[in-house]
C-alpha cells in the first residue's frame, strides 16, 4: 500500500461476523456434502409486510422517484415513525424536529459517536454488548469504560456500582433492551433509573431498541419516561420487527438539539434514502397487532427448537428470553470457543461464542433464531451425530 492507514483503524479489526462468514463460505466452497448451517448472525429470514413490498415495487416504476431525497427524510416517513411511537410506546414525538430517519440504526451508532465524542472523551459500554458500540467509540478515539451486566442481576446495569465509578469525562452511555445478546427484557423502572442517572451526571443515555417487538408482549421505550428527551436518545429499526434488515431503514429520536447535531454529521455522509424505500417503510410501520402476533408465533417455535440444541449440549438458558437469540451458559469446565469450533468443523453448524460480546460473555454461547424450525432441526441432528 502506497500510504499508511489512519491511526484510528489500528484500534479496530474487521467485524467478527464478516470474518466468520468468509470462513463459512470457504468451508462451503471446499465441497462439503451439505452447506454449513449458520446460526450466528441475527438476519431475519422472513418476508417483510406485503404492503411494503407492493409499495416499493409500485413507486419504483413512477417518474420523480429516483432523485436525491431530503437529508431529514420525507415528511410521510417522519410522521409514520411518530405515529408508530405514539401507538406502541405511548411516546409523543414531533415528526419535524425530534426524529431523524437513518439507513439502519448501526449507521446511527457511528453517526452519534462522531457527533458527540471528542478524542479522550469516555463512553460507558455494556459488557456483554453489541461490539459496534465499542468500535464506533474507538474510531472517534474515545476511551471505553465497560460496565458489567451479569446473569445474577438479570443482565441489567448495577447502578450502585456505576455511581461508585469515576464518571468524569463520560459523555455517552449505551444501553440496549431487550438485550442483545442475552435476551433480558427492559421495564419502566429500569428506564426511570437510567434517566435519573443520565440527568444527574450530565451523560447522554443512548438506548438501542430494535428488539422490543420480538418475543415480547409489552413494548417499552426509554423516551416514555417524563423528561427523558433532555438526556436520552433512542435508536430503532425496521430490520428486526418488520423483516427488513437488508432494506437498511432505522431512526433516532430525541430532543431537537440532539437531532440537529446528528443531522450535521449524517448530511455529510449520504444524500438521502431512496424515496420508494421510505414510502414502503410507511406501509410497514402501519402494520397492526396481527403482524406481530404471526411474527412471534414463528419465533416461539424457533426458540423451542433452539432450546433443544442447547439441551443436547448441556447448556443452561432462559426459555422465555426475548429478541432474536437464545443465550446460554455452558457447563463448568467446558470452553465455549472449543465447542463452537467443534460444531463448525465437525458438524457443519456455526453457533456464536459469547466472548465476542465482552468478558462477561466468555462462558456463553448464542444461537440465532433467524433460521426455520426445519433448519434448526437439521442442526440438532448434525450436532447429535458428532457428540
């Protein structure tokens, strides 16, 4: 290479699942009798709402749909997000000033970090937690302060322990419920405590909320807490609850001042979201309870099938966990990484070892529910044959 990369890239590696997917592709190319069953990443395999598919197909055929779009998103989409939050979360948002559509909430994590973090600022990141929270902070040359989530406390932050930490210089705290990777739920009491914590310490609480409809009968938003917009923002997405992961559509909501700062950065990075895609999202967001009932009926069947795999491995798990994954603790004396490798190379089944989510995930494995019951059954049979 003729020049040296930026120093900031030295702080991050290629995303774990990008590396693992290349390894799985290599194994498949080696002429295995059956392709590797990938139970790693949470990429929903179901169809989006038919109304969204029909809308994007219809709109894409029309003139005037293919130009650059407003950086702030079209008014119809912002109103649809506001109606969605009002209907399901009981949260009132001003569609003109308190919502910013995104090309997926993963993009939002980096944009938020760029908008608010200077070199040397500190960020509270959950352990275990989504690796992108840490990598985005590193790319901004911020300092990461992990905070523990442990099974004994229901995978919720120990706010007493946080109060005893040196919080000087902390600007952002990342939270995520229903939690990935553990499946632990949120509740209003937790969100009230987090809002109080953020307000007292001058910390922006960034709540990542894409799983609140998956295997959950109640849907909570941190923005439902009175005064939350003063010290919180919330990311949400159509990827999980509407089977639209590849469409790349999400949003962030907060007070107008926070949204304005996010737009400053976002408007430098893209030229708006494809208009037919935004109009299709409007249709998706209008889905009623029957959509989520059908979605969760299927995920309940998959959770049971995934549990059979953990039962086979002697892994302990919560059969009522929420979100797109089943998270389980391996028996004492066993190594989750070795188990994962054995299953990949001998059985042709990939299950994620929990260490990639932080040190507190080091005794755990994670199974994605983004596979049919039939595929999970084949994985069970293949694993059983090598044990």
